[in-house]
């Protein structure tokens, strides 16, 4: 009797050990993936943050985009291109929020940037715009270099490949020489272009804006995006959104406090999302469709991977 | 003898010169300080008084400076005036350079005539009085660096030759023969106040003669018509023969204002007067002719907010160009047809909405001061669109550069097919020229500002910027 029990247990042990060779792990693998956190962050097409201050929202947003180290490497020269076009104070919503610009400068230096530059070819007097927008102060406190742009000598002529209207342009040397460009516009309604956000912000790096107005504003705005060197990242300030009387604004009643921030590498996608935040159908903005047709990006929000972050729920 | 008079006078002149530099080039940004600077200048203040514009409390400074000659002689001229300072330096330079003795002329145009001439010009609205005002000429020197123009350079060069080269033969000629402020000081100066006098101790060495900046001392006699009370002669005398004499002690030498007129005319003096009077009338006649000719051209000029109208402006502007120096956008330029008074040039720049610099610096109040929020509603012109050349009107292209730059909401964009065309709402237009400056059409802009003959008040932009329906919503959802 004892011999038979021993044999039984030996058989069970053999079957059991054979069973160990089977790929049982695979049966549990799916469950394992479900419960464990991903080691690598997903590559989002668009990150939309809301509910915090512009600086807070940027920290959260850039984190979702893989961290600032994803865009700025050690020893690089970084150009941060905000909208400083108008002689208006920060609360007027006409220029990019200075705290947002300050936070980006800070994180760029933290990622190891050697030099951070800021400029915009302003519409009003440069000294007044740089000062009253609050950008001069924040550049000084964060250690960024605020460059002059109101003299033709700072610009260099380059060709725009594939363009019909803006075949060549005088572009600011800082844009051409920087290792990384971060495009930081503010979202506003615009009397001429319907909306100003990421693509329209390119207008601040050229010397002769009047040429664009003279030869077809919409075509020029979209075609200029064909420029060889493109921004590594677009950050759209939608904290105070000027929904009418833009781009200068008449009073603070023109602003709606949306408390949003949009980040994307795709300049057309972020502008499409911005149009919706502005409350305008993207189809109503001629240069968006033109830009998509030129291959500068996609307007398809539905097919894009969008990460939505709400800071204060 | 310690030369403390000369030293202190030089130091005061240098300090005041630097103060004038700051005030005239708008390095001084505080309006109150610029008002103080302007109050020191008698003639420009006088022009503003003739137009019933009085600046309290700084008028006290002006009155003190104007009436100080009663007791202290031409104090301003001797110790402060920057134009006098330049002449004194030039004179010292020529004395060093020239081995021959400097010649001296005793004749000068009686102050009363200068005064009458300037009052005539002011009352008739002829802006030439600015050409002889000392501080306006001084300001113009610096404005020519800010905005270069050939006629301006000509005027500045002529003035500088009077100030720097003429002292070789007649130091301070400008002060005694042309300066209207100086004329007013002389009229007030009764020659009974504190002044230097030569005592019997004098040994006729002649050292005081060359130390006097107006060469008022000759052969041991001081000509009190020329004496500015600078007191340099007191320091220069090795015998201390020249001393300060105090008020209301009668002099043997020296003539007061009244005695000039009451003295019986000798023939040569009468001829001199007749000659002067004829020349005077001839000059005035030709001035009138030229003015009538230019008057029509000037009406097309746009003048800054605070000027009220081109006519009012011409009556007060001395062409000092302090406004041109202070303008941050450089839109103010000297107008040739306006005889170097300023005008707006919207093809090269525009009037900044958030600025009222020119209103804060004008010494004659040709541009009156208004706080910024009032200035933003003063309409100096109205924009008009030429539909034959405006890009959206003639083609199917969007532009809207004008609407983009307009700070007061005067340009509306109306949909026409696929594009938007600009339409001006004149009620909101303040004529700042931002639209004309931004317009990409060359050589003639498709949108031009026409001057308002008399400045009006525009609607507040608030009318177009009422509270929005969803303006108060705290939290928004992502619309995608």
C-alpha cells in the first residue's frame, strides 16, 4: 500500500514539474500589465492642462510631455519666443504671461541649457513693450538674455522652401542660431487673421511684416511654416483668452479667464485645439487648413492622443 | 582776493546747464521736475500767460526770476542761463586765442523795442518769436540729434554762430540785442538794486575790463545798461576797488529806464531811432507776407493732442522742439511750412496710445497738459480709407493691418464673401496714425488721417467693450 502511495505522489510530482515548464506566466502576464504602472511615458500629441496658474500648468504639462529634458539638452542654446507685440500690461491679455515665460526659462536652465534667449519683433515701441509686458523683469530675474529686434541688422535672409508668396524672408539671427526653439504664443481673437496662436506667432521673427499683409495674409502665415527650422515645442497660453477686439484688446472685458495651457509638437494640432478654446470653428480660420495641406501638421483632434490634466478638480 | 564769486558763478552755471540738458532732452522723466525747469524760462512762460495759461505753483519761480532784477540785477542771465554760459565760455576762449584786444561796441537795441516786437508777433499768431527765444534755440540744438532735418540744422548753426563766434567781437550780443527774456529783465531792472561800483581806490589797471562778460566796463566806468550783475569784476580787481553797493543809494553814473526816454534826443540818436523803426516795419511787413503764403499749407498739418487746433498752436509754439525730443516713437517732426513748429508724420511713425510725453514738456503750453486717460480720447484727426487702393477692397485678400494696430476700436472688420474689409467708425477715431503707419500699401498708404481743424472728443473704447455673457464663469471644460 505504501509503495502505491509513493508512486502516486511521484507521478503527481512529475506532472506538476512538467506543468511548471508550461508558459503559465503568459496567462498571468496580461493581468500583470494592467496593474503595474508604465515605466515609459506615452508620447502624447497634445497635452491640455487647466485650473492652475500658467507656471503650475506648464510644470504639469511638460511633465506629461516627457519632461523638459526631452526638449532641452545640456549645453544647448534655447530660444523662447513669446508674444510681446503690444505695449500693454500683463493683465490685459495682449502678450504672453510673464510668469509662464519665467517658468520655461527656469526649467530650461535646470535641464542644462547654456544660454536662454528671448525676443519678439514688436508692433509698438520695443522698449515699452519689453518693459510694460513684464517680460524684461522676468528675464532679468531668471537670467535669460532679452535680445533687441528693432533693427534690420539683427536679421538674416533665408529661403523658405516650397513657398510661393513668402519665397524668402529676413529672419532674426537668434531663431536661426539657437539649438532649440520653444514657441510660446498667447491665444487671442485677431481682427485680420481671425485667431492668433502658434502659427501666427511666427510673424514675430521676421523683419518685414507688411509684406505678408500686402501679398496675402492667410497664404503668408501658412506658407511661412515651411521654414526648415521649426520650434521643438509649442506652448499656447490660454489663461486669459481675448475673445474679441484682438489682437490689442480695448478693455479687460474682452478677456475670458479660461485658465488653460496647451502643449504640442504639432503646430497645426495645437492651433486647432486653440481655435476651439477660443470658441471659433477651426474651419473658419483659413490659414489652418492651408497649413495642413502644406503638410505642417494635422487638424484631426479625434485621431490624436490627447492628455487632459485638471490641476484643481 | 579769493575768487569765490567767479567760482560759485561758474559752478551754478554748470549745474543749471546740466539741469537744462536733462529738461530739454527729456532725460528727466518726472513731469513735475520738467514743470520746474520750464518755470525758470521767462519768455516761454510769458507766452503761456498771454494765452491765459498759468502753472501753479511753479509760477512763483517764474515771478521770482522775472522780478529779481528789481533788487539783484539780471541774476538769471549772469548765474543761470545756459545760453549765457556758452557765450561766456566762448568769450574766454577767444580772449585766450586773440592777442589783439577785443573790440567793443556800445550800441545795442533798446530792450523796449525787442519787447514790443515779440508782443506784436505773439498777438498776431506769427510763430517767429520762437526764433529769438534763447531757451527754444537751446532746445533745438538737441532736437536736431533726435530728428535730423536740414532746415533745422541751418537754424541751429546760425544760432550757434551767434553764441560761439560772435563773442569774439561782441560778447553776449544775443543777450543785449535779441533775447526777449533779457529785454524783459532790462525793463524790470530799475538799476537801483544791488550792483558793483568802482571806488576811488581804482588805479586804472584795466583788469576788470576783460573780466566782464559783456564788456560793460570802459575806462573806469561801468555801463549799467550792459551790466548783468555777475560780480566777476569784483573778484578781478587786485586793489578791491570794485565793491557791491546796496539798494536805493543814488549813483552818479548809470541810467534807469525812465531817464533814457526822458533825455532830450540828440540828432545822431534820433537818426538811429528812425533807422531802427524803418527796419522794424520792413521786417514786420515781409513777415506778414510770408506768413499769409505759408498759412494755407500749414492747415494740412496734424498737431499733437493738447494743442486744441492748428491756429491755437501757432499762436503759442516757440518751436523749441522739446516735444520732438521727448516723443518715444519719433512721430513729431519739424514742419518746414510751419516754420519749424512740430507736426505729426504718420508715414514714418505713429502717436503711441499709452503716452502723453509731449503734453508734459511743452514750456508755453502750446500743447496743454492732460492726464493720460483724457488724452486717449482727444481726437486730432480722422482716418479715411481709399477704397481704390485698400487691399481687401480691390482683391480677395485679407489684410486688416489697420484694424490690428488701432488702439481705440475705430476700425471694424465687416465680412464680404470669404474675406473681411475694414470700415472706420469715426466716433472712436482719435487720429493717432497707427493705422496709416501699419498700412502695407506703398508709396501712398491706403488709409490716411485727415486733421481735425478743432480737436474733438472721441467715444470711449468702453462703448465697444462691454461685459461678456460668459465672462464670469469660474471653470471651463475642454472643448475637445
